C-alpha cells in the first residue's frame, strides 16, 4: 500500500492561469495542465534561484520529491513550448503558505497569505492600527517564515479570462 501523498506548501498563486500561442484559436489547441505545486517548484528554483534542498524545505517535501515535481513541471512546459500547446495552471494537492505577524503594542497576532503582495513594513495592526508590528513564527523572516494552511484544488483564474 502506497504512503499518503503529503500536501505541498505553496507561497504563490498566479493571477493568470492560462497561456496559449498567439494567433491560434483556443479551440484548435491541445493543452498541458501544470499543477499549482509544479509552478511553485519552478518559481522557487528558477525564478528565486534557491537550491533544491531549500526549495524542498519551503514546500514541506523532501529534496528528491522536490526534484520530481520540478522535472515534471519542466517537462510539461517544454512540451507546450515545443509542440505549440496551451498551458493551464490548476489543481494539485497543496497548502497555502502564510506569514504570521504580531503587534508589539497590543499583542494581537494575525496571518497574511504570501500571494497578497502586502509587505510587512507597510502593514498596521488590524486591532489597534499600530505600525509597531513584527513577523513571528518559525524561520525568522524572509522566505523561511512560512506557515501552511490546507487549500486543495484549483488556482483561481483572472477575472475576465476565458477558460476552455
């Protein structure tokens, strides 16, 4: 009997979830489905430039599992580019990473998802509106300060973007 698959911790949900070759109607295209955790693997390794061990730690999976997820993503992207297929980003088994903050003035604490674009330095406490806030939780600050909350399923498409 196979071991249950662990959820992957994801710190980014894309605003755009569909890419297609220009000038070819969508109905005439085959598509490749890139899972949300596969996109996260490409983001961490290729866009952020992190090593695979750190990427695996951030996604809450082993380095060999991270390598398999990354290879699957790269294979799908290559297939789409070489064969002129559309790429749809959706699905998977993932947990949404969150950052934890606390107010030094009133002691209130709260969580903010990574993908909101909010910077901690620009935040105020939602309870007392103080600017004296700090990040809490394991890993200190930066990419390592991630808490994951389960959110399985599809990435949400950008409003007004047609899906197949």
